C-alpha cells in the first residue's frame, strides 16, 4: 500500500533537515561572501584616499613645472 502524500512529505522534510552534508560548504560560502564584502568596502574607502593623494601630487608637480 502506498503512503499518503502528506506522510511522504513529512518523511522527506525530516530527512532534509537531518542531513548535514552540505552545511560545511554553505558555511564556507557565507564566509567567502563576508570577506568579499569587506574587501570591496575597504577598496572603496582606500580608492578615494589614493585618488586624493594622486591629485595632490599632480597639482604640486604642475605648480612646480609652471614656476
């Protein structure tokens, strides 16, 4: 006799939640995503500072060349 659909669904749900084989990969993916966000944020902040420094150098060199 076939199991009712609700019972099969409940069995599959229990098996899905009990299975932990993919949890390590998911944790590493989450860590990788957080590291990527930190790198992008740091480069965004650093990029602005570096741009200002190069503008200062460029203006100083141009001013020295014009005298």
